[in-house]
């Protein structure tokens, strides 16, 4: 087989193993009707057995009555037993045209006194009880019969017992049982299809709310992400609708974040891109190498600012939308902070800033936090970068870790000796693109917003105060307080 043919046969063979879509209506209907259809033959069989018992009872009583009537014709004289059956009584036994009646009378020695000689005898292990009428099923001359029999004692002699048996074929019994079965089965043949129809109608009515829900969802506009109304939904479907509403809420939040990201990116990149275009046009018109070099330097600075803005926008979007879904682990904040400070030393030296770290090299085991290392590193890096930007040339920036191993509380502090942030603006600088008034530092207004968002993702709080109260340049101390780590109770 060629390679082309093998490629063509792939989807076809895969389709053979695809699972067909199941029908909830069909499954419920099957599970309701299958027991009904299985129980119906069982019901007929039970009815047949019950009808047999009902049909036998009146004929058994009549057979017992005939046996007791015939015992009156058994006479014992001088130890000799005779059966004096009158012609009228004999005709009475033969009066039934639908069934045959057999009888037999045996003397105490087992000799036949009257009746059929080929009449079967009772079981050998059966103990004779004079005067008690017993019943059994047997076969006489190839016909199934019902036998009533008893032992007779004459002259109060228990040792001398006469066996008398009367049998009747089962024609009338079978006829009556058949009539009973017909009387029961005919209504069932009418009731069963009616029951199936009622079950089908009940299912149609029961699933109608699902159809209405499907129509309401299908009729929605593509941009309609409002929650589905739950007041008219069955209780069994409420968890599904609640999950869908939760998904719609998260989807709406995600789309809103994406739209805001696109709007913010367009807004923030518009200025640097316009500057890049203007500098490029100036460089094209200039002939002086010094002026061209200056324009190129401006282009490099503008592109650097644009790159920084894009990176911060991406960091903010990652913190807002995927912070809770990124993998988490145990994080040593002291080690993470020292790594960020070490990486930021070249940039601090470029600006002539004294960058340092105060605190332990690693936090105690009981103070480790659960979080996402990537986002936490982004948070610390933005705090340090923000402090370096505002400290100014020759300034001092200190990153500090405060750890209380008894309470498990950790506080990250990054302070600088820059102009600081007025107290009435500290709440607003945690919002995206807000910048404190009177600052001449290049920035996008996203650094502290990223810090605030990541801190919230990890259950921490952000607080800002003056690093050097009362001085002309009070500086800023940004503190991130982490809640104590929850530990599992020891058994």
C-alpha cells in the first residue's frame, strides 16, 4: 500500500471507533421500559400459578364432598367389608361430561372391593389416619387426575382400615384457570401499551425544561456572557447551570482582561512609537553625523521604554489571568529576594545607587510560603526596579526580609531615599497606569499595580509609608506582608 493510500485510510479507520453520541431521553426510556417488559412475562407466569390454585380450590372441595358421600356406602358385617353403591349414586359419579371420575375401595387386606383395579395407591411412607381426607396429584390410565382419599375404621377397630379413593381428571380445572388467565391477560395487553405511552409522555414533559434551556442558550448573542437565569431550572440541572455560570463569569473576566490589555497596550505604545517615527524622520533629513547619532540614541531609548512597557503589560496580564492556574510550590522568599538583588546590582551601579539586602540568607522551614516562583520573582523585581528608578543618582535602596518564626509572619520591605509618594496618592498608585504627580522618572505606571496584583494572588497585603519621615526627601518603604503558612495538624 502506498504512503498516500495509508494517509487517506487513517481518518476513515479512526471514524469506525468513534463513540456515538448518547441520548439521555433514550437511556431513561430504556431503563424505565426494560424492567416493565421483563416483569410483564413474570407477572403472567405468577398469575398462571395463582390461577391454578384458585381454580383447584372449589373442585377440591367438591371432590372431598363426593369422597365423604361415598364413604356412607361402605358397610362392615361380621368382619366382612362391602360397598353397596346405589345406581343413583353411581349415575351421579358419571354425570359430568367434561371430566372422568374414578373410585376404588380396598379392604384391610388390600383386596379390591369395588371400583378400578388399576388405581394407583398412596405412598408407602404415608401413615394412615382414619377419617382424614387427603389430596394428591396422580395419573390414572394416562390422564392427570386429582385424587381425594381416606382410611375408614369400622367397629372402632384401628387395626382394620379400609382405603377409599376418588379421582377426577383436570379438564374443568384447566378450563377455569385458562379463563382466569384470559381475564387477566386481555386487560394487560391494553394496559401495557398505554403504560408505555404514558411513560414516553412523562419523559417528554420531564425533559422539556432541558429543551427550553437549550433554546435559551442557543438564542443568546455571541457577546452575551451574563449568567443563565436559575429560577426556572429543575433542581437536578441546577449544578450544571451553576457550573456554566461560573465558566461564563471566568470567561467574561478573561475577555475583559484581554480587552483592557489590548487597549492599554495600544495606549501606552502609541507615544513611544510616535516618538520613534518622529526621530526616524528627523534622522532621514539630517546630514550632520552628530545629529544623526543623537536621533539614533533617542530611538534606542524610546525602543527600550516600549520594550519595558510591553514586558510590564505582559506581566500584569499574566498576574491577572493566569496567576491561579500556574504551577505553585514551596518558595524561600529570602533566597528569592537575594537572587533578584544580585541580578539588579549592575543596573544599580549604572545609576550610582547603593543597593543592598538585609535579612536572613534563607527563611526557617516553618516560614516557607506556597506560591508561584515566577510571579513572586516578578513582584520583587518590580519593587526593586521601582525603587531604583525613583531613588535617583547616588541614592540608597535596601531590600529587607523580616521573619517571625514563632508566628510564621514574613514581611518583605523595599525602601529608597527618593521623593516618596504623598499619603493621599498611595491608594491610587496600586492601579494600572497611575503615576504620582511631580515625578520626572520615565515609567508606565504599572510596576506597583503588578506588585499589588501578585500579592493578592498569594494572599498578601501591600502597605506603603515614608522611609525617612520628616525629611525633604522622605523616600518610600513598600511592605508586602505574607500571612502565616497553614500547616496540617499533627496526628
